[in-house]
């Protein structure tokens, strides 16, 4: 198929075909793995039409890239659960009218749509609609933003759903997406390097945060990245990050920081956005998550204790709230990998 010159000049992800010219039911069955769990409906006036679907997909660490194409009729798409991650949809052919609550946005030649976690969308696809879908894991984007701001992200990132691709910053980001898609079709391209060294996920996440308006844009636009922190706060933060399983009581943190409890708590609230206790838990959870993901332990309890937690059920609850899955799931996935 011919794709819009604004993004691509040929069908993307040819090396990663999942299905070609398949029945619509096959696309619906594959949606939970590659898109979002949903139901496709053919308009009543086109019930006799035969709709065919093609799908190609791959992953790069926390980023999922999908090409989908349907032909034969218009389609209504109802999501059957909330989004759990961030999803950007580009139209390569045709249009997609997206509705989220009282908001509407259109995927077309010059506009794209981004969905944030917990959104439930409805879509109307034109006949012959083709799209590139870029999915980014919620917690990976959170961690990327934390690195950019040098402070924890305490509220979910929420993007403006409508993306104007003619805006210079977004146009630059889209060119980067195009380069990645072309690189993926080269077996020895840059995208073929291992997940740890692959530069594409960081580029996509950082660029999206800077280019598309969101509830952290003001912080990012004001240049509040790696900004000033009092030396006393830096000493406390360094201790927490170097010894997450050690004695991190408020009294010890104050002793290391060289300030009173009231001053240290004020510094944490002002420059970190969390209390000292909340920051300690955040760092311990990150330490435990890294060990679980690496399979650096035989049991969840072993890793929890090693990360500074003394109550495993409370750890499991905090972990699930932070990462969206129980710690045992992360540990089992590491064994599978």
C-alpha cells in the first residue's frame, strides 16, 4: 500500500509480520497482545462487506511498535478495558475518529492521537485505514521523566490527546519515529543492538515528553531539569540511594544532612516533591524492581528484605501500586527471559 509521505513511503515493519490479509476476528484476537483489548463492529449498512486485516509488530524494551491495516468496510472500535500504557496512533491511510469521554480527536494526514493510562476510547475507522501505533510502558515513561526532572513523579503523566503534527517539535519527533521504522526494516540496523544499549526508547520517551503538551510541560519548559538542591538535601539523598537497605530513619538522615528534621522535611517537599519517608520507599521499590527484573533472587521475600522492606505483604501492595503488577509476576517474567 502507498503510505503518506509525511511519515513513510512504504509499508513499515515488513520483517515483523503477525498476519496478512486475515479475517477481522484474527485481528481482534491479537489486539490484547499488540494493541488494546477491543471489539470491532461493522456498520449495519455494510454488514455484508468482508473486512480483511494485516498486522506487523515488534518491541524495543518498553516501546511497542505496531502496523495495522484494515480494508473492506468502515469499522467501529470499542475498547473493553482501560489503557494501561501510553499509545500514540498515526494514520498512514484513511482516518480514525477517536472519542474519549467528552473529547474527540482525529488521526489524519496532519494529526495524531495519544491516549494516556486509564482512558477508555472509542474509535471509528474509515475503510482502508492504516496506522502506526507506538506504545510506551507507563512506568518506563515515569522513570524517564524522573531522570529529566531529577525528582520523583508523584502524579500520573497526562497528555493532551490531540497531536498537531505540523508543530515543529512534534514534526521533529515524527521524523525520528520514521527513522526508527526504517531502521527496524534493516536486520543490522541500530535497533538491532541489545535492549540495554538501544538508544531508541530513550529518544522516543524524551522527545514525546518535550514535544507533546502534558501536565509536566511547564516544569520541562522552565528548564527545571537537574536544578539546584541544597547540599544538606544532596547528602541525605546520596545516603538513601547508596544504602537503600540501611538505617534510613529520619534521625540518621538529619545527622548526615546536618540540619533539623523540620528543615530536612521542608527541603524534601520543596525540591523532591515527597517526604523523606516516601522517598526512601520509592528508592527501595526501585531497587527491588531492578533485582526482580534481573532475577537476582529466588523469592520475592528475599529481594524485599534485601531492599530494606521488613513486611512482605506491605511491600507487595506498594510494588503493585507503583509498577502495576505483583512482584511475583516480575520475578517470573525474569525467569522466562
